């Protein structure tokens, strides 16, 4: 069934070198009989002109609020009411800023402020612009306004630098749009509890024990779950500022392993699927000092005690109709240790990462995993982007969740 046939897709194109890639997206949408209208910012006009997008979309390309020679006004309100979905790609730092502040100085922004349909943005910019606090702050505002952000990828940028800020590929954007309109989401009606990110265990008001987890892998899983229709509850440790979570998810922010334990226990019972992607501290200081510990001549000893085992606690409570997926990051005897965790913690399956694998680990945009089930079957995947790995993990869950 063609979910996109007849859907009205409004595409806003901003002034960036990635604008040419949106032409491929337009072509893909037209091939499945979607209706497409195009708005260019004046800067985008300099990059791709009107002729090609007009030809591909089979509609007039709009740029100005009004025609200066005829005085005819472009009805942005009418455009906003027409659309079933508004996609802005590439979304530049300038346009993101204007959207966040409501600076309505061009047709694209006045239309954005008028639409009643969902809005997707596909950012593209240089890595320093992407990581700048102003851009990250503006993205947080847009998320609060329920704008869906299609995270940029990592690769060669127009500046010649290598890093994050590369616009998502048009085929992947098309896939996300298709999933949005697919009313037969295979996880619709399912409640998912997802833990992600690190925990931090206080030593004193200044210092703490933690790990290198950025939360990227868990965040990518959360996006895939939302795209497939799940109702997602995220218990998140203190993740990096540039790691975005879907606005559609309910997010409970925690700091310590104890806080993550309590939040997970409270959300566990009504959950159909539980995915434990967080890197939880195994130990914490027995006592967190109320004042900063001053440097002394002698060595400092801190007694560490075990934290509560979240996976084991949930495994004890697990009902037959629930699906519990754990994670294991190992450096030696990887498969043996992961299989042991399945039995000890009553998991249905476990996702194994090894720091010995190139392209796997904390803080990077790729990962290499193996999924092991209760029967000991091993499913090995090649090194991929964390977006693709998240899709593999969610697909595995969909195929193996109990059909009760």
C-alpha cells in the first residue's frame, strides 16, 4: 500500500550547499504520487534556482512574500493549511534561529508560523556551527514546540573539515517521511521503557565517578522506536548537550544509579518492552562528602559500594508478555560474559559491544554489535552508523517481542 499517495508535502529549502540533495528527495516523493510544493529562501535561490525544483515538483516554486512588480501576495496561511507535513531541508543555523525566535522575515518562516501540520527539520551546517551553544539552545526550543529534528550525520563537510553537520541522505529522509505516514506502525500501542546515557556518583559537591557514555546509541534507538509508533518513556542520565531526544517521548532525567533504579522500577510494570542501553555505574562512594575534599599530602582512599543492579531487579519482576533487552560492553571474554548476564538477569536477549572492535565504543557515531538470545544464538552485524545499528536493534525487538 502506498502511504504517501496524495499526501501534501511542503518542502522548505534553505541556503546551503546541501540544497542540491533535496532535489533527490523531491523526485522520490513524486515517484510515489505525493503532492509537493516548494519554498526557497532567497539564499537557497542562489544555490539551486527555480527551474529544477519546479520541474521535479511539477509546481511553482515560491520565494518571496509578494511579487514586487505585480503586488500579488503569496498566501502563507493558505500554504500552511494545505500541507500534511512541512519538511525544511537543509535547515541552516540561520533558519533554525529564526524558527526558534519567530523572526518572520521571509516566506519560509511566515509559513512555518502558520502551519498546523507536523514539521520536520533536517539540519546541515559546519560542525562548529552545529555544536555552538546558540544552535543547540535553538534546537531545544524547537523540540519543545514539537518540531521533529532529523539529526545530521558525520562526514566530509563543505568547509573541508570532517565531523558532524552533514545533512541526512535524501533516501533516509524519504524513509522517515514514509514511516510517519504509515498508519500500520508495528509498535503502535506498545509502551517502551528505555534507559540511556551514563550515571554520575558524587564524591563531593565538585567531583564524581562516571564513564564515557554520551547517550548517542540510546538516543538513536529512541528515535527509531518513536518512528515505529511506540509510546516511549526514557530514563536518561546526564547525556551530552548535542544528543537530541524525540519530543514525542516522555523523558525522566536522572543523575545517579539509584535515581535511575527508582525511575525504572516505577515505569516497569506497564511497559511491554524494556531496553536497558544506559551505562550504569556498578559502584558508588559509600559516603558523598557535603564539602569539597581538600588536597592533602597523603593519598586519599574512597570506599566504594555496589549500586543496585537495575537489569537484575527488572528481570526478577519480568512477566512472560514483557520483552527485556540488556546491553553489555566488554573488553575480554566478551561472548561468554554476555551470555552469563542473560541467565543471571533473566534477559530475553543482550546487545554486546566490544571495545576491541574498531568503530565501537563511547562518544563516536559508529558501532559494531552482536545480539545474543536466550538460546545462545548469535546475530552479528557489521560496523555501521549508530542510526543504522539502532534500526537493527529495534527491528530485532519487533521480530521477537512476545505476540500475546
